[in-house]
C-alpha cells in the first residue's frame, strides 16, 4: 500500500472573498508602511505617486493606472529597496471648486465676496473632498494597492507651508515678478490660465469678409476675420512680404470700418497667404499671435473685453454684449452698412478652459509670473538626464517646452488653493513677503509686521493678498514633498537620488514639465531618475471615457464579480507601456481563470511535503531542465520589470505558470510524485516534490506584484509567510548551465506536444495508452524517457542522426517520429 497524499489546501476553488480577509491582515501587519528612517541601510526608492484630484470616482482606466504603479512598487520591494510609495490627494484648485459649484448650486465668486462667505465656500470644498477622497481610497485599497496613505494632502498646512516657502525663495531671487500683460482668461471661472491649462475644441462659426478703406486712394481692402467684434481694437493690417497682391501697401494707412480709426499696413512673414484674402487683422487681442505682434510692432492695445466676457465701452455699438452675441450683432451692422462682402461657414479650433470648457478670451491683467522662458534649455538638459519609459514620450516634453511663449502666470482669482503669502503697503506700494516656515492666509489674518518695513506705515496700511496659486504651482513640488525636502535633509539627500515619476501622457505638459522646472529652480537638480508614462484608459470601442458619452465604466462591479487580482491582471496585460489601453472584460475573466489555475496547481503541490535543502541536491536531469527554463523566464521578467513594465512580466509569468509548469512539468512528474507503481526511487520522488515546490514558489513571488492576493494566500498556506516579504528569486544556474538545461526542457515540451497531437490524430484521449506505435525522439533527453513514458503510456526510444526508415513525423518539423510496432 503506497503513501496517502492529501492536499494541505482543502478549498477546491479560489474564493475572491479571501481578498477582503487579506486586506485586513495586511493592515494589521503594517505590510506596506513606508520606512522614512534615514538610517535604514537599504537603498531608497521614492515613488512620486500622482496625487489625484478627488473630483469624482475613478473609472476603470484611472483604477488601472494606480494598480500599475503599485505593481512597480511591489517589484522594487522584492528587489530589496526601501520603497516609499505614498498616496495623498491633490486637494487644491479649480477642478474641486467647479465640482462644488455644480454639486451645491453656488457661484464661488458671489459666495466668497465676504470673509465669512469665503470660509463657508472653503468648508463646502473640504467636505466634498473628504467624501470623494474616501471613495478613492476605498477603491485602491480593495484593489490591493499597497500605498502608504498620507492624510495630509496638498491642502494641509504642512504642504501649503512648503508651497509658500518655495514662492518666498523664488520671489526673493527675482524668479517671480508681478506685471500687467495680456493673459488667457476664463470668463466663467474668472481666472487667468497658463498655457498648459488651455485645451482646444472644434467649433462651427463663420469667417467674415470685411471692407477697410485705403486712406491714400479710397479703394477697398477686403480682410477676412473670424473675430469682427474686435474691429475697434484693430491696430494694423498685415500681408506676407511675398504676396504680390499687396506689394507697395506697406507704410500706408487703412481706415477701420464703423469705428473710423487709422490702421497702419505692414508686411510680416507670419501672415498666411492662403487664408482668407491674405490680409490679416492685428487686434487686441484675437489670439497669442496678436499678443506677440503687438509687442514686436510696438502697437498700442485697446482692450475690448472685460472679465465677464462682455464687450466694454471701447466696443461702441456692441458694448455690453457677450462676445458671441457681439460677433453676431457687429456682422449685422456691417452688412447693413454695406461693409460686409460675405461670410462663410467654417470649422476651427477654439481655446477653452481645461475644466469648464468655456471659450477663453485674452484680457489685460496684473498677475504674478514665474520665469520659465529663461529656463527652457536648462529644463531640457535636466530632462535629458532622466530615464524615460518608454523613450518615445520624451519628445512630447521637448516639443511642449519649445512651444512655450510666455512666463507662467501663477496667480489665480480663485479660493480653494494655497494663498499667495504677499502683503502690499497701500502707502508706499511695497510688496512684502514673510519669513518661510508656517502657513499664511493673508486675506484672513493680520500681517506679520507691526508696520511697513519700507516706509514705516502702520499695520492697517498692509493689505493681504486675496489670490491663490495655480494648482500646478502646488502639485509641481510633489517630488520635494515625498522626499521630505524641507523637514529631513538627511533623508532627502538619500531619497532624491531614486525618485520615480509615474503619470499619464495627458499631463506631460503640466505636472511633468512644471515639476522638472520647479525642482530645477529650487535645488539645481533633475527632479527624477525615472519617468514612467502610460497611455489613456479607453472604453471597449477605443474611446476616452466621458460622462457626456455615457461610456464611463465603474470598476467596483467588475471587482465584485471577478476580484481584485483579475482586474489587476487586465490592467497589466491591457497594453504595452506607453500606449492607450482598452477595457476588455474577457481579459478580466482570463485573470480570474488564471487565479483559479494557480490555486488548483498549489492544491496539487500541497499534497507533497517540501524537502529541506536546495532543490538541486537530488534533482534529476528533467527537474534541472525545467528549473533552468524557469530561470530564463524569470530573468526576462526581471529585466522587463526593471524597465518599469508590467505587460511583459504578466505575459511571461502567465506562460511559465500555465503553459510550462502546469501543462508540461506537472503532468510529466505526476506519476513520479505519487510513485504508486514504484517505478522511481525515493530520491527521484522527493526530487519531484522539491522541484514542484520550487517552481511554484518562484512563480508566486514573481507574480505577486501583479496578483498580490492569490499569490499571498497560497504562499502563507504552503510556506508560512507573506509572499510580499520575499526577495526576487536568485538564478539557480550559471548562464552556461542554464542554456544547456533549458534546451532540454524545450525539447521535452516539443515531445509532449507531438505525442499529444499524435494521440488526437489516432482518436485517442490524452490519458489513454498508445500501445500500437513506438515514439522516436532525438537523443539528448534519455534521462526524461521514464517520465515521458509514464505520462504518455507509450514506448519511447531515442535516435541520433536521421530518423529510422519507415517512421513518420508526429508533427511536421518537430523532430519527433513514430513507427508502428512489429
């Protein structure tokens, strides 16, 4: 009577309910708590985890993005690094305010006219943020993300005091200045926007052909424009120097229609000869080109649009009208006066606010600006020292830097953000900044001076700033926040060497660019060692997910149905790093099936004890072959993980676990593991047990970053410890040994496939004996003959050189033949 082997894992299926139990266990063990001790001898890797705007729940794309970041963090832990992977929310800025206005039906600018009203609005923002943030945290926790939750987000006094300290430093160094100049303005949000915050949408409108009169001879000059409401602000007409139609007009004067003011005519290479009539109006201001040309040509601007997007008194007959209505009305007046030749319908690109999508206007504003034009080359040089994954996204950053045309306006007429720590003396005009080190609220507190340091005016002359910073001015210093730049210089010096920035390609021009610029200005160093860029999360049809399209996919029902591991598996294999990734429920199902397969494999392996000592001590040639092949797979997975990729590791480990381990090695050694027939020695039997456990354990460790639940559940049951406290497996063989043994494993795999194919062609089930033929396999795997015969129940003979006469190929090109028994 042989030994009785009962599986130590009793449950016959993987239960996704186990995931919730593991979450509680991980919390109790502080499994993912960041170690911020500067004396910890391990090398530090800091992941500058994107602080999300808690303006609503994540869809499947957002959830997948953060699970991928967690996978990379888990990989670095396996490699022995002290990984700091915090999660905190970006709780500043316009997105939150817009959501609060919609949710509560309020208008921020009206509500915040008084100090008490502003405090109430800020409280609404904070309450809204708390609710949405808790939903986001609950989601990433359910997905098994091992982030260290920092409750001090970007609206905390700690973070805001750091933002203010950077402002004070840059102000004193002359890198921040105040000036009045044309800026892009959102009439709805009533705030200035930076270039990076401008989006464009296609809009249907008209191009209007308008008559100007040439002062010198009275003839008409027809100009095509999409902005006739700006006629009162027209200061020049321009044509291309090579445009023969207008040769000789430069230096002459045109008379503006309706308004009658004199407009000079110039040549300029910026004019597009093939647009309209080839004559271009230069008005204050239609677009950024107008702004540039007004400066270049030393023209005097006449601002026509106010902060509400309404034409002001300079607009004459259309004063008091919103821009779009003014455009329609001026066209009617021009037509009535015989000054409109024609109008044509066009589709053109219109700049809009990145949050509310309102068309933007260019108005004059006095704002605070951070110098960035002087740093374009330096930012590119800093970025050149960073390792971009994938490399193709580096060019997007460089292209954006090259396109920047103005310094960064950092002040905003909004409310829920970090206040600008600035006071102005109303007597002498002095601009005063306090000492850094604490969080200042100039609109709500007394000045930190008893009198003006410049003129001695009493304290009541010092007026506190009411504006806040652009939200990117806050979030751009996240790499300094997570490396404890202001609070722990020893930790910062060690941690700042290995900072990883993971983010989407859609915010290269904002978060990535601004972070590199700010860290460079403040520290003189590159902000990151690695930059990991992912694509966009798309619906199954390949469209971005938007509420307006009705295609937003909630991850929670998917997780409830298939489990967190299954969702994470899809997130890993959805696309190669850097490319857009579509949601595919079938791949989530594949993830669930994979978890079940792992569980079944582990249940089988748990039937056998794990022998002590090295798995190579008693290993047969077959065992060594598959251990060596596993070495190859794990080396390739290790290299891909090291490139911050999860797509290749997921596919490699899936193939190793399912196609190699389960389909071939497990089947091959089942008979030897049980040894009911007594064909194998005890040493050979124990070698199979040792190899089964070793291969399974290595697969569990390598897969744990991607599927942390099922791998941990199995590892705890079989090996008594968390898989997440293990180290990446060391190779078992030298490169030369591995090549030799892995080649044998591939030959064994090809034999298995050929024999199974042969059985199918003969109408036999895979487990049935094949007693009418003899299988001929190439020499070199004689040591596997008994395992192969036990698996396939067929006589196997090796051959060298040409196959024997009368034999036939089992599979074309397989080098496996068979011959009928005599």
